[in-house]
C-alpha cells in the first residue's frame, strides 16, 4: 500500500458545525478523519455572531417560522425541506446545550435549558426566535464541538491541510470495465507544512467546507472561505444549484482600508436604525418592516442610496438602545469598534453591504445525499432548498446543525464499500516562482471583477463581460496548476475561478430578479418561467 495513504471509515472535509456534528455521529460506526485548512476554529461557524433560529417560545409556531423562511427566500425554497429542518431545530439545540454550549439565558438563576434561552429578533422574522450567546454564538458552539471531537478516541484531526480533489472514477484505472455513475473514495489532501500530498481513503466523505464569499474582494468571511468543496464537486461531476444567489450582509463595518467585520443583524433587531450620512432614516421608504426587512431588500436599498449620492457607506445608529444592554449583548462588536475609536452607545457605525453567504451550492438532499455516491454535503457548501433565493437571518446554523445530524445518522453510513486501486498523486517537481504572478495577480482580479460586475445589482451586459474575463483567468490559473508542484494558494485560486464562473453562468441563466439576484434588465420576478432552481 502507498505509504502516503491513510485509511478511514469516514472523511470529513471542513471543521464547521455541519462537519463536526457529522463526525460525532459517525464516530460510533468507525474511525473518522477531520481535515481542515487551518485551525479547527477557522471557519464561518466561528464567525457567526447573531445566533441560531428555532421555535423556542410558546407564542411562536413552526408554521410561522416556515412562512417567514419561505417568504424571505422569495418563494423559491422547498416547503417540505423548510418544514422538516425547522421542526427538528429545537431538539438539536438541546443537543448543543448537552454538549456544553453556553447560550445566553433569560434568567441566570435557572439552568441552561430550552425554555430559559434568551431570544432576540432579526430581519425577516415575525417573532423573537434567535437563540444566541452574546454576539459570539458560533464561537461558543465551536468550542463545545471541538472539545467533544478532541475527546473522541475515534476522531483524528488534521489541521493545516487542504483537499485538492475528490477521488472518483476520474482518478482511478478500472480493470474490470466501466463503473456506472460517479463514486467518491476519499480525497487527495495537501499537508501544509511539508507540501506532501496524501491519500485519505474513506468509505464515506462529507463535504463541509463552507461557503465561497472570498470570491468577492469585499466580504465578511474568513480567508478559508474559497469555495473548495463546491469546486471539487463541480470538477468531479456533481451538480451545483442556485449559485447566483449570493447574499450580501447589509451591515459590514466600513473603513477605507477595507478591513471589514460583521455588525450583527441582531443590533437592528434590538432597535438600531440605518441612516444616510446626512442623518436621514431611509428604510421605511423601501419596506414595511424598515430596518428589519429581509437582507436582500436592505442591501439593495443601501446600494441604491450610496450610488445615488456617490458615497461609500451609511450609518447604523444604535445610540437609542439602553447602553448596558448594548454592551452586554454585543461585547465582541463593542471591542472591535473601540479599537477603531468608535463608542457605539453614542457614535454611529459606518456600514456598507459585503458578500456574506452562498444560498446555493452542491445540490444535496436534507440528509446530505449528493449526485456522487458515497459523498455527503452539508452546511453552506450544500444547496438543500431551505434558503431559496435569499437566506432568512440565523437559519444558516440551523440548517448546518440539522443536515449534519441527519447525514450522520443516515443508514447508508453502514454500507459496505469496495475500493478500486487508487494511484498516488502525480506531483510535479518544479515550481516556477517567476510565474507566481499568475496566481497572486489573478486572485486579486477575481475579487475586483466580482465586486464590480457581479454585485448586488447586475446587468446582463456586465455579466457577459465578467464571464469572458473569468474564463480567461481560469485557463491561466489551471495551466499553472497543471504544470507546477501543487500549493494551497494555487488550489484556492483555481477554486475561486471555478466558483466565479458558476455564479456568473447561473446569473445569466436566470432572466428575472428574485431574492439576492437583482437584474436591472428585468427588475421583477417571473414565476411562470423561473420559479425553479438554476442547475449547473
């Protein structure tokens, strides 16, 4: 056997909530490898401030949460998927509590249990139903999950490692004829410190690599969010769905240096107001819910007002919220703003929309099943049909939790799998430092093109320009990838180009405006022709 081959029953690519929930469930059935690009906590889950949405109050109902989700998604979501995920939410939040997640409580004198969780309101919701841990909910969840995985003797963790390709029929030589369909038998993984490529052979592989908002220069994501799982599935022959629906978070901190961070939607839920630079509150002109309208509506409203005035940012004024409540609920935001010389109890916060979340992804069922046999996908990398054309606030952690759990308990995890002979990675020996500009320069250009041509408001003319340029960039990057020793930055740039092309192609296929996809050529939805998924 190849000395670079590692054998596991289950391979998890990514270390966010979906991947770690899956790992904890399947560790009862066999050995699990968790492979993550940097440290375990370097993921979108850890960045999640606002919370996790679920029906946890007697005055709320599953029906209303389902209706809010369907409406926020511009009626493109799958109702059966929406209702299934929402009804399973409360029991799995209890699971997170049992693992040790410290949610903020209504009354500190009582135990950490569902009926005592403090709930906040966010845009698009008709009830307070967002459970949170101050403004670091994702971080608290990650601490509990990481601790549980580290204490599980059946789970091995490989940090600073990036998956290059899924191992499928494309890589193996069949000695007994053609194998129908596409199957996955693990992945080729680049170990960061040694730059060695190892084979992780596994019966089942879980794609939990998160989103791809780093394809935009101005975004709220950690630098690991380069769409690796989506790109690998695409290269292997899996379908991508609804890639045009990139959600821009309306309130990312704005500064001239471009060093942005998220200002949670919950700040508006507690009463903060968006204002123009002249102090005018404007959201009431765009939606009856004003500052609590769905994200796509607020982002477009801000974008419209800023372009009309030639300005770079607007203000988020939280000064009317009781100061003690503001500081206790949002300590992370308070600290980050103070580093910038801003006291948000009295000073307005400069904000502008930034790419935040992919509503589309690898086409998958609610159980994480994909087109590719033995390959699961869950979390932001997947498109299950929950979000439709626009995600309702704090439904992302809910989806990752439920789908990761369901995938981990799916009967197919216990299937027997036979492996073909897997060849070692064909590593090129040379690395042309002189041509590194192909990677460094094109990576920057990808973000600039996506910001300018494929942003909040789009036109078919600019989308066509962007597609032509992006296809040329992909060809340049892929040529470098094929002729040089593999490096993480090369793989990421290849993946970003693949994702950018998928977003642009999907946007050109949808000749209407719906949710997070707004086309100035056709500013209205067209239910007759486009009330369905966009499939690549």
